């Protein structure tokens, strides 16, 4: 089999992207138009397990919020999204908690339910919790930088250049934040 040309590779890649983008719209359509019932399945879960188990595509972590948001906004429940994507209910619930999704859901039973708003943490608690997580991550990065391989990996590694760019952005964000916090302490 011959290797692809750049043009052939671009066409193939674009076709894959188009197929995966259309996949979630088809999942939503099957859910809302009650495809499982029409095929004699007793539930959405049974339908997904039987029909898609061998070809189920896991959502890449980088795309999870976008896909879950799209399915959630189209009215799928957390359980229905989990069944369709092969993700755990907990993973989908955690992703949904980060999103500002629509206010109604269509359950697996076909009924429409209102969604409750997630409980908000107090701002000081959230700030403290995230500050502690940030400190933990910064200490971990310090340990990585102390490794003898760190200096070697700085030369020519695109991944390291990208990571250091991210660290610089975080450093600037924190520099902008800290003076504001110090001004408010007095």
C-alpha cells in the first residue's frame, strides 16, 4: 500500500473530522427519535451496548467538553451521553458540572426534566482550594526541572517549548493577580 501524499492525507484527515463531527448529531437524532424502541430495545443503554460496542469511539479528553456540551444542549441526559460515548456516568457528570448547559433534559424514558443548578462554593473556599492545587503543581514542576534530563530536553523539543510557553503565561497571569490580592489585603 502506497503512502499518502500531503493532499491525500489532508483529504483523509478532513473526512475523518467531518465524520466524527456528524457522529454526535446522529447520536442525538437516534436518541430523540427513539431509535432503540423502533428496533425493539428495552433501553437506550441496551441499544448502545448492542449496536455500538464494537465501534464505539471514545471522546478524546481535549474534545470531551465540546462533545458533552453539544449532546447535553440537544437534551440528552448524563446517562444517555455516557452510554453513547462509552464514558462513565461520573466522567460525564463531572464534565457537565463544568459546563453552563441548557435547563432541560430529555430522560431515557422520553420525558423532559428540569435541571437543578449546581451548588456554588464560596469564593474564598474556591480561591483557597485552587491556590493549594496550584502550589502542589508548581512544586511538582520544580521536581521535574531538578531532573538531569530537564536541561537536555530544552534543546529542540517542541513539547518542552510549548510547555514552557504555558508556564510563562501562567506566571504572567499570577503576576497580574498577586498585586491585586495584596492591594485588597490592606
